[in-house]
């Protein structure tokens, strides 16, 4: 059984490396896989719009607004953008 866990872990590590993700950003991406309780895709889009407005570089705008509010604003904003199909 441990061999199966190890190979799953190895596959995950390889996939993270291919995507250029850190373990923390991968965890955030996985967290956005299922929206927080009570959220819908529409409410996530409204939240995104409130963070980014009509700026050209939306992830950068999000990072600036989320600095000091989450541990890793780059991972947070990048994963939310990915969830919403923004990149």
C-alpha cells in the first residue's frame, strides 16, 4: 500500500513541476476546485470583478488588493483567475 501512496505522491510532484506550481499554490488551486460554501460561479466572478475592475493586468491588480489579507496573494489570485478561466 505504501508503494501506491509513494507513486501517487511522485505523480503529483511531477505534475506540480510541469505546471510550475509550488505546493502552496497547488493547494490554493485545489481549494478553488470546489468553491467555498455558499459561493456560486457568479458570486466568484463578482468577487473577481471587485478585485480587478477593468484593468488589463487583472492578476496583478488582485495581488495588490489581497496583499496582507492572504498568505500568498500571487497563488490566491492566480488560482482564482484559473478557476474563472481568466488565463
